[in-house]
């Protein structure tokens, strides 16, 4: 029996790390403006939509009537959620990640908390959930208000015509390592009397209650962990997410036990935000997250990067070069199962209201012209070679792949020194052309080409 269990565990782990064919479900997106046209001709394709910054959070539905402001109502209003879902989810056949956050005003434990991003008190626990007791993770109180919300939400969703025929995910509290979304300092020092584990244990309780409530309504829903905003650092020992998963909560089994899927965000916040920090070598966001998963017995679960873009470095129209490197590395070892770009229309837009941005074009080119949709990468992923003789003393990156759909053998390459270039000759033989992220194809016969930080794709 032990041999069978070992074999199952080995095969599961092998599939998680050895599977390098890009799944059709990988591509996800976020929309922030409720009436932007989608889909449009020539746009990239997406299979997942994440509901956040969409006026569909807990505090939008219960108390704030789905828009703005802060009222003391405990009534549910699903009209905005339904309008949004009917506008996007049904026509595009998206799978859906519903992300929870924003405690309503009538139940917040700190109604005067101005540090909260959405309205005072939205980043603090409900008053019917306390830091000590005999409940999950040593908490007290009933958590009745949150449980009632989750039950009402999922009962409502299941009764809507947009619910069947797609996968649904419930994601734990949005970016709880950021004080404006979850006021850890106030919760730990004041609400929990100096207990530094308090803010994490409360979220474990809410995760456990959400899980029991939703699965009693629809056992096919999958639950995601609360996603860290700063995953590259918070997944390290001592970091918020690491402590939630078990670093400070091992006495209670760690937060991962209430999730079917591991979720963090894909921001690499160095400025400039080097996309090479996303995956997959030592010190990258994915590697650090996977290491934390292993520390707490979660390696057999899928990893979602449920939100990400170039963030601070790319407000407005992000550089296609950044996106090309980011997506290539994220896909290169098959360690990320789904990723949601933030966003179609805001933060790092793919669409500017009249047409695709240069980044929207680049993503569409990667999916179709470069064959990244359904592509197969070698298990080893991309390689990096230092080039001290080139201006900027950077690294040349190369990533072999078999293009999806056509089976064409290809190699992506770039030079990671910002603003500099380096001569490069693709390895192997039989290369006949190369393409850039604007969709231009150039005939290639032999010899060196100039590499910049914008990737190009050689084809045989």
C-alpha cells in the first residue's frame, strides 16, 4: 500500500513539474470597466475571468448596493453582479474566480479605519469573529455574517443562467499581506491583543467556513488560498503568506488545508520590474512559492497566479517586451496552471477603448503567431547565458518550444539588459524566419542577429 501511495505522489508531482504543454485554461484576464466591448476581432483569447475591482466584493453586495459609499444595510443586492456576469461571463464562456474581500460597514470591527483602500473598516474582521476561542485555528465567535453572505451568494449564483457549464472558484481574501486590504497591524496589536498570529488565524477561520458553506451547495467548486500581493518575498520564511500557510500556524495545521488550489499574485515589484524574476530559477516568485508549498505539504496542488502585470513599472500601456519575457518564462516549465492579466482595460491595459494596445497585440501574437497557445516546452525550461562582452553585461535567454497547432520547432530569444543589445546566432540549424511581438516576420538564412530586451521567435 505504501508503494502505491508513493507512486501516486510521485506521478502527481511529476505531472505538476514535468507537464510542459500549455493548457487552454492557462489564459485569464480581469476587466474593471463594466461595459467595455469584449470579445473583439483579433483580440487574445481568455478562458478565465477574475472578479475583483468589479464592484462585486462582499461589501459591494451586502450594504453598499454594488456601487460605492458605506451604508448600514445588511441586505443583499446581486443586481450589479448579475449585470456584469451577463455582459461578460455568458457570451465568452469564461471560468470564474470569485474573490472575496471588503467587510461591510455594518459588521466591521474598526469602522473608523481610514487605512482601508475601499472605505473605512473594509480591511478589518467582522465583529462576530474573535481572536480566541474553540473554533477553527483557535478563534471565537460565530462568523455568522460571513457565512450567511457566502451561502446567499452561492445560492444566488447557482440559480442564475450564467452559472452552469463552467468551472467556478472561490478565492480567499484579496491580498491580505497588504495593510489597505487587511489591516494586520491593527488586527494583531489591538483586536487580538498583541498576538501576531491573529490576522492569519481569522482568515483561516473564514476560509474553513467558506469551504464548508460553498461545498454544501455545489461540491464541484474549488477553493483557492488568499493570494499574496508580494509573493516573491511573502512566501519566504517569515513572510506573511509563509506564516499563513504554516510558519506561524502549524499548530492549527496551516492555511493550505482549506484550499484545493494554491493562489498568489504574479507581481514582481522591483522598479524596473524585471520579468525574469517571475520564473523559474532560485529566488524567482514561482520558485519561492513552490518551496513554501513543499514546506507545508502542498506540492501536489495546482498553482494559480490569479492576478498580475508589470504593475508599477507599466502603468498605462505596458511594454510588449516586458510581457513577452514574462509570459515566456511563466509558461516555460508548466508550473503555473492559470494566470489572470490585470487587466483588459485598466492598470496594464490590452485595450484602450477603440483598439488593442501594443501589448494586446503582443499577447495575441504570442498566442497565435508564436503558437504559445498549446505549445510544448522542454521540461528544463529556458536557459540564461551571461554575455559580459556585450553592452550592459546582461544575459541572453533562449527558450526552445514546439508551437501549438502547427508543431513547428521554434526558439524564443532575448537580451535582458535594458536599453542595450547583443549579437546572437540561434543554436541548431534549419531556421527559416524569425518574428517579433508586433507580428512582423523576417526571413532568416544564417548568421547573427541583434537581440534586445524584446523577445523574438525563430522558426524552422
